[in-house]
């Protein structure tokens, strides 16, 4: 049940552009287990299933853990897609600061795992921060929706989803596919979801192997890079923004598309108290979670 709820938290995070499910996995202590389990899935799984039986193959891929986690992720996406988007639309000065505090605390948490800092790790931190910052400030393109573009979008987005600090939802926004995919989830468009899901599966199988190898051979440098990703993503989560460009969503409404962070006193309604309390709440949730995991 605990892994199921962790999966629900990951799913809720993945829905929101700017927040990564990989960050939740990292903070909840299941990140490396998740990557290792995903890496173990492949053609060898079918061979093992044939030669040694389904039970042995299931154990080798940590099947119960993956099934429970992904059940939580899917449950969260189905249940909270509308709720989260409603909350972001109507209570942005509470939701974004809460996520800001959560990601900031997560970055501090991961930076502690790096160990001793040297110039190489500082360079990786700077690189990760620069990449995530550029993604957060980038304006989107509009790609024609075809089966191939859906498949490739799924493969690319899922890679971002399992990287802390880079949101798969935001990558979909940049590609101009976010509204189409969310619309498919809301309307249960099976064909679209199958094509997109197939891309996600292929992306997971390929990228998880690369990520597992990197974590095995360059763990500290990789954690420094991931810390930079999270710090750079804070630009997207900064609550005080100025809208530079609008887009038309799937409902035909004009919504903010390209935004730039501004200092609070230039905002029409800074709402200092709400923003402060929300940020403290998000930051505190990570601290409580970290202490609970350390006690365990």
C-alpha cells in the first residue's frame, strides 16, 4: 500500500507541467529500485519466463513492486487530472508555491547524497541547472498530431518523467502535444492512449538501461546533475510570473503559454501570506518524509 501511494504521488506530479514524478521517486527512496526494475525488463524476461517459469521471471523484474507503483500512477492520473488542473487554474498562488517548496527541499535532499563536492560535480550541477532553466523558459512548438509524433512524444516524455527536475508534462507542452494527450485521458481515447503508451514503454526500456548504467558508474556526478535539474526547474514553479504569450487550449479558451518570472512587488496581487504558507507546506512535507525514511 505504501508503494501504491508513492505511485499516486508520482502520478499527481507527472500531470503538472514543471513537477517531475522522478523527483517524488527520489525523495521517497525508491528511485534506484525503480530504475533497476525497469532495466531488467527486456527480451531476456521472455526467455526466463519460458525456461524458468512466470514466477521466477516476475521476481527478477521486481514485478510486484512495479505493478503496485504503476497502478498508483495510473489511478492518480485518472482521478486527479481534472482536480489538479482546476486547482492550478483557480488557486495558482497556493499550488505553485507548494510545489516550489517541495522541489527546493528535494534538491537539498539529493545534494546531500552527492557526498564530497569537487569541481567536476559542481560543473555537473551547473550544467543540470542550465539545461532545466532553458527548458523552463523555452516557448513551445506545434507538431502535427500523427501516430508517429504521438509515439515519439511518449518516448521522450517518459524519459523526462523519470528524471528528477524535468517534467514530462512540460516536455509535452513544449512539443504542443500536452492538450491532445490530456484530452485523450479525459475522454478515454483508447487508440491515442495505446500509441502514446507504446512510446512510453519503448522509451522506458531504452532510457532506463542507460540511466542505470550511469548511476552505477557515475553515481555522485549523476546526482549532482539531477540536483541541477531540480534547481533549474524552480524557474517554472516560481509563483510570481508575467504572461508573455497565450495559447488556445482544447476547450477553445485562452490560457497562459509563455511566462517569465518577476519579482513579487511587481505582481498585481503578491499574496505574501498564502505563498509563504504554501511554500512552507511543500518544504515541510519533504522534511517529514525524509525523517520518516531515516527512522526506517
